[in-house]
């Protein structure tokens, strides 16, 4: 800058530079600022939504983590579930709330509502794994309400392979209810193998298998 | 680069880009841009495109080591485990983020305030405790909040999966029924004496068995190793340590040993001037010199009300509590000596050491020797390790390296990949021996860090492939196996004959052992294998029992199952069983989600 001799000349140079470049520089800053502000506003809105869902969900967890629920707690939990599903429909919160709804219905001895809740999760969720889990639980409910055929159909739908051990276990129960002992045995055996492979132990599977009796040990 | 930016900055486009960068720096800070341009170099893995950096892994490894849960020599295994965990965590975080899980600052505050780790004795949140605990765990408040946030998000997911599970009344009923079922049966054990003639084994049968079960008589791939070890402890043992060094080590330790002290304190503000206080203590010094007792004088002169009546006793002290002047005096005294007058913030003191917690020199001799020797060989150890690294890399053999470094050249017997003993069984050794550089190319191994104090280099002296052992070598083993198997077959045959006779209505030619209404759990002297089979036989129909057999070592048991009954209800036991079943299902629901995410994810290890 030594070649710029006087202060006036320097000032003049700066003014000239600003005249040539100022507008575009300002434009750049304004565009960026507008973009960032807009983005932040959108993020804020989303964060607010998410926070509301999170608070409700956390409250719900606090309630259902207790062993026994009073009537008013049950009502409060159901209200929270309704709010989460209605206001935050596409989120994982909504899916999980739907699963919890089924469990509350079971605790209330209302298996029909439990089936409806799981059916809704299966319909509405975009997450394959959650759908698989809901199907597995739905099949158990169908079996318990005297409809093994429906349970069989549910288990025939797509269920994540990481849940295969549990699926085979429930399938064995379904076959047993249909008096298909040989299929039940095969299913239980498969469940045991899968449980070992997947590292997901199943409680009581050996009992079920033993009770079917094995011909190998007979004389 | 700057010049080219200046040249191009004449265009509109470039000006807008510069404007954007200016704005970005103003709004997000320079970090954002720096981070943007430097990412990617330090990644150890990518999970669906999201990086896991070396620093992340290191940080967790250091945390685990500092927490004392992991010995440093397992660092490599730990690093792998940490990386796996980080991948898992990253998958879950992506899942929860995509699912819109989120925790607000207020929710985090609530959690932080409620954590017992950050609460004082009164159960109140303490800011100081919070900062100290975080600092010692290597967190800043910001990074801790972030870690807590993702952790809570994962918890929300996991709890949702777990708490939403249920056990249906019918399932509970069925599980209970099976669990409390009882069975009544009889059994009889047949052994070798029940056979008419002992089993005979022909040479042809042995050969046939040997050939059919060749896999059981394999010898794995094996190597013979030569190796050298540089061992700091061994070097220390051989090092010469002179008496003078031991003495000074002892003194250093004695200087810092805990000691019990008494003091006489005279304060000097307000009523008494400093000179008066000093005069008062000089009086005490005179009376001490005249042979009077320190404790008695403490009672008479000391202004420290809490100790004056205890003979001035302050108890056992270690460094770091009483201020420099006091400690300098106290830690330079021997037992029974009294210090000159010492000044502290509290006033003037005379200090006496009454007990010293220091074993004698002879008692400590061995310990001191190790300590001195270890620190003396430190440099030499490092130099030798460096020479070992250089020379073993350059040399075509290990003998010259051993001679040059003055190390013993060890030779091993044949060892297989999983079969080393003693030092050869330590982690990393057989991996090195069977690495392609060492096994196939015949090089010296890299220097193996067994632990802080030992380094090893090995090479393969001899190698043999896996092979089936010759029949002659294993004939005895084969014989034993064939005998057992034939005896079992013969006993089983006998069992069939006996059962068939029973079915024909003949009286049993043997005595039954009875087991009435036995449950799965109830303790009794029934052999476990018999009970297991009794519970696996089909339910008897009508009066006819169901016959079965169980193998007990070399013997065979005949079992007659008479009845299957539903046992007594045990509410408590069944409640526990249901809980177990639920917990396992909940764990499986979480585990299966992880497996599902892993199977669908793109995981790149770099």
C-alpha cells in the first residue's frame, strides 16, 4: 500500500473499490444471512415440535415404568399417547407410543384394543423394524384371543430376520394351538437354534419342546 | 492461492462466494469452515457415511483405562471393542435422529441436577462437584451435555421397546403349567456287569472307527519357535545397586513418611504482640531444655484449644495439609525432636514428632533395592528395546541379535496356534508366530509388546502342517472309544429286550428305582440325565407307561414314565419366571434392532 501516497488518495481508492464491489459483497452477505436465518427458524420450529413430543413421551415412560397403574395414571398415559400420535405422527415417538398403548391395554385386560393399537402401528409406521416387532406382538394377541389362523397369517408377513428366533417361538405356539404338533416341534427346534445363533436367549422354549415329547429317547 | 482468489474475485460469482464465507464465519465461527476442510483424514470407520474419528476412539480408550477397568496391556483388544461400540452407538444415534427423538436443554438440566454423582452430602446439586467430576472424566460441560443428550435419546428408544412388551395371561398360565409339572417314573441302571460277556473289539473295527473319525485324531498345524525377551524386571534383578543409593532412597522415603506430631501454638493478634508470643515460646524452649515434658507444657501454654489437653497431639499427618513452613519443620524431624519456632497463618508453633510410620532400613531393603534398580535400568531398557527393534528388523536370523544384545535365545517345543504355554500363551504371541511375514516369509517378527516391562521378538525355526496322527500312535485312544460305544450299543440292546419282555407281561428281571411326583427343580438323588429324559418322554396314554432310555457315561438307564401331573402353584416362583421371560424378550427387542440396523448399514472400516 506504500504506493498510495496520500490519505485522500487512499480514501478515494477505497471508495472506488466499494463502488465496484460493494453491491455484490452486500448481496452475498444478505443472501447468506437470509439463508441462515431462515434455516435456523425452520430448525427452531422443528426443535420446538420435537421437544414437545419428547416431554410427553418422557412423561409417558415415567408412568409406564411403574409396576401397577392407578386408574387416573392410566387415563393420563392414554391421553399422552393420543397427543403424541396426533401431533407428532411421523416420528419414532408416535411408533413407540403406539407400542406402549398395546401394553397398557393388555394390563387393562382389553386384548381387543391392544390388537387395534398394534394394527395401527403396523399401518402407520414407516420403520420396518417397528412393524416387525408389532406383528410379532399382534400374532401373540391373536393366538391368545382364539384366532391362531390370523396369527399364522400375521407371522407370514414380512418380519425382520433379526427377530427370527422369537418369530419361530410364537409360530410353534400357533402350530400347537392348531394341533399341528410336528410343525410345532420343528418350529421350537428352529427357535432354539436361531436363539443360539443370534445370541437372544428365549425363556421356556426347552420346556415347550420337552412337553411335546421326543421319540428319540423312547424304547 | 490468495493471488488466484484475488484475480478471480473480479467476477460476480466469486464475490458472492466470498460474501457467503464471510457470513458463514460471522454466524458459525471459523471452526465450521476449518472443520469442513479438514475432515476425513482421521477417520477409522464410516457408518452410513458418518465418520468415527481416531480421536473419538482414543478418548474412549483413555477413559476406560483411566477408570481402572482395563489393564493397559489389553489396550489393543479394548480399542477394537471401543470401535465396535462406537459403531453401534452411531447406528442408534442415526436411527433416533431420523426418528425425530430430541431432548431439550431443560430436560438435560433436570437429568444433570438429579444425578447423584453431582450432588453434595446434602443431596443438592453442586456446581464444583459437577466441574471436577467432568474434568476427571475428560469432559467439558458442553461435550458432556452432548454425550448425555445422545445417551438419553438412546434410552428413550430402548425403554420404549422394553416397556411396551407384555406377557399375556394365557402365556403366563402356560409357562407356569410347564414349570410346575411333575412326573412319576421308575428307572433302572444297566452297566457292564449286566452283559453276558464283555464286549470284544476286533482290529478291523478299530481301523474302521479310526478311519470314520479321522477328524478326532488330527494334529493341528504347528511351529517351533526361537525367541528373545527383553525384560525390565529381570534387568533390574541383575543390576548392581550400591549401598549409598539404597541409603539415599531410604532417606527420601523417610522424609515423606507419615508421622504423628504434637504442637504448642501461641497466637499473636489482638492482645499479644508477635514479640511477646515469641518470648512466650522461648520460655517453653528453655523449660524443654531443662527436661520438662512437651505434653505438660502444651497444656499450660498452647492456644490451640482443641489439642492443648491432648498433649498438643495433631494425629498422623501427611504432606499437603498444613502449609509449607509447618511441614518443612515437621518432616525434617526425627522422633522425639522438637522444631525451632515456626510461623504460620495461625501463629507461632513448636512441633514435636511423636511417632514415625517408617519401617527400618533393613525391613525395606528388598523393596528399596527393586525401586532403585528399576529406575536405574530404565534408560538401558529403552536403549535395548530400540536396538532390538533395529537389529531384529535388519537381521536374517535371531541368533546374532541375541548375541549382540546379550540375550538368551529360547527355543520352544512344537506349539499350535492355540496351544502355547507360559510366555507363548500371552496375547499377540501366537498371532505373530502365525502371521504371514513370520510363518511364510521367514522373517523375524516385529517387536511384541507383552506388557510395559517386556518385549519379545520371535521367528519360526520349524513348521509342520496339520496332519492325521498315525493309527499306531492313537490305537489306545481308538480302542477306548470303540469299547465305550460298543458297550453302550450292547446295553441299549439289552434295555430293548427287557422292555419288550415287560410289554409281554413278564415280571421284571430287575429292581426298579421309584421317583414319584418329581418336579424339574426339586433336589433329589435321581441322576440328572435320567430326570432330563423323563421330562422329555411323550405323555403316557392310558395305563401303559412310556419307556425310554438315558445314557450315563458308560451305563444306560431304562426309564418307565407312569404319569404326568400338574404340580402345585408357586406364585412367587412363577412371578420370577415371567419377569425373566419379559426381560429376555425386552433385551432381544433391543438387540434385534441393532442387528437389523447393522445388517442394513454401510459400515466401512478404514
